[in-house]
C-alpha cells in the first residue's frame, strides 16, 4: 500500500548490476636479445676474446616462461648457458663465420623469438712485411747495437670498421732453462704495436746477437 512512500524524498532506491570481463591474451611472449662485451660495430667479434649474449622475455599470460637458446652453426667449443644469458669463451667460434644466436621464450600462447647475427672477424689479410738492415760501416753482417732495421708492412686489408691496423714486430732468440733445455722465445723489437706502416732506425738489441740467421716476425693487428 501507501506505506511504501515512507522513504521520503532522500531515500531513493539503488540498483546494482555486476558483470565479469574476461581478457583473452593470445600474444606470444615479448623477447629481445643483446650482444655484450668485446663487440665492435655491426656485431663483429674477435674469435680470441670472450663475449656475452643476453636475452629478455616478458609474458602477459604466464610467469612460468620456458626459455632456450639456439646457435647456428654449432660452435667449436661448449658455451656457458643460463636461462637468459650465454657466455661465449675464446676460440669457441671460427674466424670469418657469421653465427646466428636465437633466444626463444614459450608460454601458453606460443613461442616468441629474438635473434642476432654475429660475425667473427677474420683478421687482416693479403699484406706483406719487409725487414731491411742497414749496418754501420757498410758491413754485410748483422750486429747488435750496430745494425738498424727499416720495418715496412704494406698491402694489408680488413673491414673498414677494423682500420687502421697496427703492427707488432718481434725477433726469435734462444733461452736456456734451469734444466738445461734450450727453448725459443719471441721478443718484441718495439715496446708496443705501431700504426705507421714503416719504422726506420730500429736498433737490433743485444739479445739478438748470435751466430746464424736472425728470425724476425711481423703481426698485423686490427681493431678487434
């Protein structure tokens, strides 16, 4: 009856409707990959230095992601693997080869993949080095502290990102061990590698003085 109006003007009724919204995510995990460590421009690495590869993954549907790594072609040595990282030790990869590192993350929606190509620097090539002795007094023999050398390296090639090259010069001498065994040892002719293609006036050190041929060596070193 009429008693229903007792609520007065300030007692209006409120109706509540409830609904449930279900979000359906069908996106595969988001993945990313980064090469770290001794890496040059363009993901170029040195076969004799270690470097790392780090993977990142995110899923909006599943916190229990399953991750795995793929490397092609197969490295020559085992890599140190973790769920989200790889450590590539020295000499695990071959010079001149491009490797593909892939990081995969899987959840209930599927598999997400991030990959990167890494090129292993092949090093300088196609050059030559010459050693021209100049002996004081016009003699033909090489004499320590009396013979100077002109060291020249020309024609060496490498990728533009690895230039300019540096050159490292050595000579071979013999060392007698405490056991009496005699072994050969490479000794630097210069204190450190140099970028100039020609070095003149290099003095032959006393430890190079011995009978017979003198063996010299030159190494072309690039930016890697």
